[in-house]
């Protein structure tokens, strides 16, 4: 159980950071999400 919780923490928490940066409009965050196959549930507006 502890191993599953740790894996969830180490994958979900960083992904939320990527979500927030993509949502804020950072192009590099959108590029990283695409490179790493991170599914972004919203359509971002990139604002450089």
C-alpha cells in the first residue's frame, strides 16, 4: 500500500504542476506535456 501511495504522489503531484503551467499559458509547459504524453484535460491558450 505504501508503495502505491508513493507512486501516486510522485506521478500525480508533478503532473498537477504541469497542468497549472499549461493553463497559465506557458508554451514550454505545453511542449513538455506533449513530449512526456501528459494528458491535459483543458485546451490551453498559449500567451508566451
